């Protein structure tokens, strides 16, 4: 499987031969205007894991107008996700911690009620 680009890092989005391209899970590149929801979700996961690079959008490097529009939109959204990565990680950890604390509190209350009921008998 060909996952690493030159230099050792995956190019999740790249501009090559004047076309925008995206990397798929199997390591192949496809035209950006053929991207699927599943491919985009996989790329988003890699961005959140800091597991790849994005070629910056430059309209003069992409000759196909449809590729310009799609690449620019996807790039800007992925770049925003990348820039806010730590915020997303912190938020998910905070939510997990709140749920964990609630679970512990609920478990201790249920355990306390069971202890009280067993002492009565």
C-alpha cells in the first residue's frame, strides 16, 4: 500500500498535473471532484490525528475550474479543522470526563441504595 508521499508524510490533498486530487484509504489518488462522503470522513479523521498534509489551495496551479471550486472548499474546511484540532480534542475529553463523573456518581448512588436495602433485611 502506497500511503507515504515523498518526504515521509501522507499528502491527503494535493495539486498535481494542474488538477486537485485526494488520497483514499487504499493509498491511491483520485480527482477532487470525485470525492465521496466516506473518503472525506477518512481524510477528516487523518487531519484530526495529524496524520497527513494538505497542499495549500492556489487557483493558478489548478487549471480545471470545477477542481478549483471543490478543492478550495474542501481545503478551507479541512484547514479550519486542522487549526481547531486541539479545541476539538479538549471538548471531546471534557464531554467524556463529564459522562465518566456522572457514571461514577450514578453507580455510587445505586450501590449506596443497595447497601441500605441489604442492611434492612
